C-alpha cells in the first residue's frame, strides 16, 4: 500500500511540474520572460555573444543612442572602421555606442574565428566599441536581431534584406529604431551625423 501511495504521489508531482511554467527548464523560462518583457524595447530584447564569448544583453545599452553595423574585415568598405571608431570616441561621452556584428555572408569577407576578428580590429583600426560574434544577417539562419531590424520600414533605406557589409541602423535612447543607412553611407556622412546628434540632443533634453 505504501509503495502504491508513493507511486501515485510521484505521478502527481510529475504532472504538476509539466503543467507549471514556473518550474519549466530555466532556458525556456528565461526565453518566455524576455519575449514578454514590457520594460525592454523589441530591438533590445536579444542576448548576443561578444567576441570573447560572453552573453551580452542588448538591453544593457538601453538609455544610449546605438548605431548597429554589420561589419567585415576584408571588404572594400572595411576602412569605415576608422570612422566608426572616431564616432564612438567623439560621442561616447554624450551617450553614443557603436555595436559591430561581423558577418561572412557577402563573398566570405570575414575571418573564420572571432579571435582573428578581434585581433584585426584592435591592431589595424584600434576598435574600442563593443564587437560581437559572427552572425547571419540574411537567409534561413538569420539571427533574431536582424530578422527584427530588416522587417522595419525605415528611412532612408526602407525594409528588406541587408544589401552588403556596413549597413547601419540607428536606435534612439528609448529603444526605438529611427533610421537605416546604406553600406556606402560613411561614418562621416553629414546626414548620418545629423541624425545621431539629433537623437543625442533628444536624449539630453529628456
């Protein structure tokens, strides 16, 4: 009789655990919580890997003006790293952060490993802004961040697939994505700088 009672108790506990999301696997629970978070803007509701392999929540940058750029180390536009670093150096104190997301989808113009990317960026261009592990920005394996960004109809580029390395998304301090610039829009472009300064000014005023 005791064995029967213990068996029934174990079954009841199993049913209770499966039906209670609070005791589901921790990864699933966290994913649901992040997806339903009302305090984190959709564009920042992602966790990405840094070049050092650390999990970085993009929500950590909430409150800053963010320039998201898909980068590559062996592209004709790679010298934009210098301008991106200059932007970061000049305006970090005002609340700007540049986030670099390496991608190898455009004629295989990125290094094979994150270590090689890190060494190249630091030694060749003195990059100090946050850099992340390689991602897919288009296609079936497109990462969640870029799936969200490319579905937004933004000026001046519009919506749709990333066209090449060094496309740029500007995110306001409140987490709203406010602009998208083409790969050939250099970091020194007047329109880009104007948009960044406008967002920084709004942030200061708020």
